[in-house]
C-alpha cells in the first residue's frame, strides 16, 4: 500500500503543469457556461429542465473525455521514457493501478465540479434550485461509477494502440450513449457499456418507471460483472505487456 500511495503521489506531481490536469478543469467550466447560457435563452428560463439536463450532458460527454484523458496519460508516460517507469517497477501492477486511480480521481473531481459548479451558478443567477445537492451528488456518483469500465478499457486502448484509437472510440461511445437512451436502446443497452451512465441516470430521475426503467436489474448485473472482468483482463494483459504499442 505504501508503494502505491507513493507512486500515486508521483503521478499527480507529474501532471501538475500538464494539459491533462487543465482539461479536467476547463471542460467543466465550459460545460457550466454552456448550460447557463442555454437556460438564459430557454423559453421558460429557470424551469428546471436545463438544471436537470446538466448531468445528462456529463453522461454523454464522459466517454469522449475519458478517451482524451487516457490517451494523454499514456502519451506522457511514453514521452517520459518509453514506459520505463511503468515497466521497471518491482511490481508491474502498482504503476498501472496508480495511473488508473489518478485518472479516476481526476474524472470524479471533474464531474463533481461540473454538477455542483452549475448548481451554485444556477442558484446565483435564478435565485432558485429546482434540484437539491443530493440529486447532483448521487446523480454524479451514479454516472461516474457506471463509467469505470470505460476508464479501464480506454487505458488499455491508449497503452496498447494509440491516442487516435482511444479518442475516436470515445467520440463514438458518446454518440451511442445519446442514441441508446431512445427506444433504439431498449433491450440492448444493458450489454453496451457506454449506455449505462445515461440510462441509469434517467432511471434515477424517473424512479424506475416504465419504459425507461426496463432492464434495470440486468443493467446493474452487467455493469458490475463487466467492470470486474475488464479490470481482471487489464491486469493480466498489463502484467505481460512489454511496452509495445501500435504505431499511429
């Protein structure tokens, strides 16, 4: 545990002045500004529809942000010594867990900054809060936890292939996330990881009512099992990885 904490601390020191940290701050700020402006020009400003939509925006944007963040983290390690810091540690899995933990912490912080930052600014502008802090907190945790699979998946993609693959797949996942919330996703969304976040959020908002709540139990099982299997696969793969990756 001590080695992991020290390595995690060093990972955060390495990104102190890097763009990967900046993007986790700028994206929430841009997102907050976008939804506030959207509410200002809404037909019924302050009605709460925009306030509720911010977490949906987070759920849709998450896969793209994950793809970008994971590719930047992998690229940083490649530039620092062709992954030698990852591969030469006495326990190969500690650097991998540390990088994954760093990305997960950054993602959680970015998501919470977006939701609570929007709530605070919305309250300041409209002098009301259609949704309380509990909604933003639990809604954010729900969306975030549903995307842990995608974090591990994109970390694998970024280390094994290249940034174009990770970012490209992230963009496609974001588009699929928005598409599968419609009737097209009924019955199949439980098998598609990028659909979990937005589907669970909508079920959370509407209290599991039909038809949006269809497949909730199956979705939870698939999300939990899929996340565990992806973590196991990544650990096995990384323990055998020698630093080779596909060229761009």
